[in-house]
C-alpha cells in the first residue's frame, strides 16, 4: 500500500477525475432545471443564462485571473491541479448533455442531488490538493491561513450572487437554488476536516 | 469542532444519508440501463429479472435473511442500523423514478458513472459505520467457520452472478455491466484507507 500521508500521482489523478465528473454531472442537472448556485460556477451559470453562452467556456475564462493568485499563495502544484480540474469540468459540461438526459426531474429532488454531487466533488478535489478555482482558492486560502471555515466564506459570496440571481431567473427558482447551495456548503462545512482525512 | 477521531451521531446520519442517496441514484441508473453488478445488488437485479417482481422489493427481501446473521455477529445496534439503511434505500429506489425519470443515456457514460456513484456511496457508508447489509456478512461468517477468505468468497460469488447474467443478458450489456463493476471495485480499492480517513 502507498504512503498513508501522501497521495501518489495516480491517486490524485483519480480524485480529480472523480471531482470533475461529479461536478459536471451536477451542472447538467442544475442547468436542466434552470437553477443557479454559488461560487465561481454560480457566477458562470448566471452569465451563461444572461448571455446565452455555454457554461463550459464561460467558467473556463472566469477562472483565468485566479490562477495567478493560486500560484502566488497556494503553490504551482495546487494551481496546476486546479487548472486541470477546471479544464476537465469545462470540457465535460459541453459533452455531457449528449450523453445523459432526463425525461422529467422534480426540482427539489434534482437540487438535492446537485448538492450532494457537487459537495462530494469539491470534497474530493480539496482532499487531493485541487479546487474548482475562483472564490474556492480565496476561501481555501483563508481557511489554511486564518482558520476561517471555507464553508462560511463561500456562503458570504453566495449571498451576493443569489441577490443578483433574482434579476435573471424567477424568484421561485432562486429559492429552490438556495436549497442546493445550502446542501453543497453543509457537505463541505461538516466534512472538510484535515484532522480526519490526513493524507495530502 | 467535534472530536477528530469520533463522528458525532449527526455526522454519521448525514454521511449515511448521503450514501443512501448516491446508492439509490446508482441503482436507478443501473436498472434503467438494464445492467447487472456484483454482490447483493447484482443478485437482486437477477432475481427481479427472472421473477418480474419490482427491483426495490426484491433488494429489500434479499437483505432480510442476512439481518439475523448480522445481529448475532455484530449486535442489535448494527442490525437495526442496517435495517434502517436498507429500508430507506429500497424506498428511495422505489420512488425515485417518479421524481427523476431518466431519458436517453449512453451506456458507455452510464457504466463508469454507476461505478463512481456506488463507490462514493460505499465509501461514505463505511467511513460512517453504516452498512447496506446483504451477502458480505455471510462471507465473514464463512471465513470464521471454515477459514475460507471472505475476499475470495466475494470474488467467487461475483463471478457466479456475472456467469448467470451472461445467460440472460445481451453481450454488450454484460460488457458495460462489467465496466461499471470494475470502476466501483477500483474506486474502493484506491480510496478505502483507514490510515488516511482516521475518524470512526
């Protein structure tokens, strides 16, 4: 068995593939229902709804400025892994709609599924030294440097995003979206524990 | 923050609820695609196929006889927890098609997705002391009584399930099923590490 304290390259690769795949599947569900979410992905979804551009390319471009911050504060390895995860997610989100479709999907059930899928995706990415870029890098940096819980920082950013969402989608859909963002942030706030998952 | 080495009851509940939801969605996909898989779920798929009875009912019925065995080996607490988990899982698989009706799904995408969903579900359940019940407790009992290794018994039973499936399923369905089962097994083999996830 490999070193308990350090992931091998293959272990990190499978963790990042898991995270990007589950996050992309979550985005397919979210956009199928016309809902929004928080973080950088939420910003990209909102811009995608407002302009009609696809989520994938918008998400990829929004993340570009954050790599500099990532490289400066979190190191090149974290930045390279994050770039890979963001690239994979962007590509998969363009490809997935041709692979999977729903005949009907209850919005409440769909948004909880989205919350579990993206929550566990982010958890896997964090544990394998990556993220989905953007505000995630800022939140993770604050948790590691100042001890602020990443979950709470992300909730603050989400509050601003959701206020803007009222201008783009129906109020009913914003409220359903709120449930999804709550699930994502709860999954991370409860389970992202470096004292429990000790490998890096 | 809670004790790093022990999960609180609430933490276990959210972990097992996550596992049940992901497993239910995986089973919903599996039966929608007409795939089989290994162990208890695979046995239930075959029995449902042969008898024409609904899969969730068959799955729940198959897990019942092993509850008594679990009670004797692991105690009442474990058996009741397992009963609650399998009951919730069966119910969710039963109602999920009403809320999330799947459309066209490419089998080459569905197979690894099912593997990832089953993998993360099992990982979460194991880390939070949960169990989906069924055959595995029988293999542990067998090992204790006869010395026959539980891992070998598990592999052998999967070979038998896939051999039986080969008699009733088309060849391509069998190959996709095998791909899903391989992703599931590989995901667990890489990520189930008590030396990395230290809390119980």
